[in-house]
């Protein structure tokens, strides 16, 4: 029969191996991998030393299941908060990049418009003849 400690140990090994696999495939950034490896390490330690949970539960005057639930919910909260902060940073970065891109596109349109207008003026001058500054061909008869 599988106990909670055995399940934590197996979960810790699986989380550790899965984290390493995703980091090697570059599907998980190292920044996040550290947190997941810490979770895996915590599961491994609690799976190997189940008395840590029991003594912590007794010291906190909680039952074993209540402490496990409290720790699990705390971990879920921390990861959710961490992901929310990361998503907020990414959103702000995307907004800033979109604004910079719009500014650069507008600059490019203006440059193309200015280059097109000056290009048309030089084409029309070449079509009618020389630009008549001090050349003898520009003198009137």
C-alpha cells in the first residue's frame, strides 16, 4: 500500500526529473526552474523524513492532514503570486515594445514620405531640363 510519504518521495523525484528535462529542452527558463527544483527537493526531504511533518504539526498544534493542506495551499499561493508578478512584468514589457514599435513605424512613414517628396522634385527637374542656376542653357533668348 502506498503511503503519503512514499507518494511525496515519488512526486519529488518526478518533479525533479521533469524540471531538468524541461530546462534541457529550453521549455522552462532557469529562473523558474530554481523554484521547481526547490519544490522537488522539499517533496524528496519530506518523503524521506516524514517525521519532519509530524513534529512540525505537533509543534504548531495542528493535525497531520491540516498541516499538509496548509503547506500545500501556501505553496500554491506562492506560485500563483509569482506567476502573476511575472505575467504583469511581461504585459508591461509588451505594451512598452508595442509603443516603441508604433513610434518607429511613424518615423519610418515620415522618412519615406520626405524621401518620396524630394525624390519627385528631383525627377521633375530632370524631366524639364537642367536646374537652371548659372548654366548657359538656362538663359532666356
